[in-house]
């Protein structure tokens, strides 16, 4: 086995409650995270040295990045394994928008760690890989696991949630970046909410979960819209879609998600919005 390929799925914060900034500079948060069946794709193969090639619709946006998170993750893996820099050629097909609130970089790193581990036959289980990814960012561990979870602390305290049903959704990005740091600075200018974790829904079916999620919020949505009014346009367009049940921004933006009760409704809505907004990135998906 000399080549492996895998998906780096988009991460979606179904709700995101954020507390005030702490002395260490981080914000406590509570979130329920799900992963989509769309995302970037990574191919890892043996090579003479560690290298990364980025391609795809959004690949050019990473061209000037001197040290991609994928490379940092693989160097950390090699150090943990005691093998030095792993000799791997990595190809990243960048399907997800950049600075989009979908955990793209962390998910790319998580997929790279899983693929490299399997290709090289390294003795690391998922927990060990998550520990490595956790040193690179708060989203690192959850993106290695890539499954529905409650997130607390800085986003690194995880409790997996197997009861979450598959949620038909449309992801909508209006083509503007929403850098996390700028959104948090805008959030800190106002009155902070709290990192409260709501009680779970009584019944875990799609209609009940959507109704339960509607009682939550994304505390970063308003400051992100102030920074990038195009996010507000995406949210408004999503609310106008036929059969939509809930609209919210994911993470620190700029991607909005719209939830539906059926995959057919989500697919039809995505086609409609893609025709109306051909310059936007729009994708129907299932959140799991």
C-alpha cells in the first residue's frame, strides 16, 4: 500500500455559546458539533521527503501560506513516532472555502494524521492522534474524531453524541473570508453571553432536534455580520429558501447553514440558491 485518499469533512457548529474572554486570552464555549459528508480531499503517498501540493477551487487561497497546518500536523506525528519528518507526498484538493467557519484547516490536518498513520503503520489510536492534533489548535482533536460531539472548554473538551440524527442541510458561503481573530475581537467589544450548555432534546428525531436547536444561538454571528455584511445576505437568502426549518452561521463564519426535514428539500433548495447566486459556494449535505 503506497497511496491512501480520504475525506476531510466540513465541521458545523449547530449552536455556539461563547463566554467572556479569560486571562489566558481564550473564550470558554459550549457547542454541539456535527460533520458533513462534503469536504476537502487528501491523498497521501510515500515519497522522498515531506511535501504538500494544494489544488482545487480554493487552492490558490493557500498558495502564500508558508507552513500549512497539514505539514505541521505531519511533522508533529513524525516527532511523536520518533521517525523525524515523515517522507510523504500530500495532495490537498481544497473544496471548502477558506476562513469559512467549517474547520477546514483542522479537518485537513486530522485527515492527514489518520491517512499517514495508516500508510506508515504507526501504532497510534484515534485518541493519540487527537492529542497530537490538539497541540495545533482547539479544533484539532474534534476534527481527528470527525463525529458528532458536545464541545466545551476552548472546544477541546469533547463528549461524543451518537444520538444525533442525520440532518439534511445546505451550506452557504457568500465568498468572503471571516477570520476568527477579527470576529472574536468584535465580540469582545460588546457584552459577552455565556458558555451555557443546554439540556439535550427529549427526542432525538429530526423535527425535534431542529426545534431544540432553534432555542440556541451562535454568539459570534452578530459580530461576524458586522465585520462582513455579506454574511447577513447569506443568512437572509437562506431564510427565504422553501421548506427551510432553521438557519444559523457556523463557527466564526462566513458560512451559513440551513436545516431541512428531508434530503430532497435540501437538494432542491441548494439548486435554487445556486442558480440565484452563482458566485456563492452552495452545497447540499447531510450533517452527522
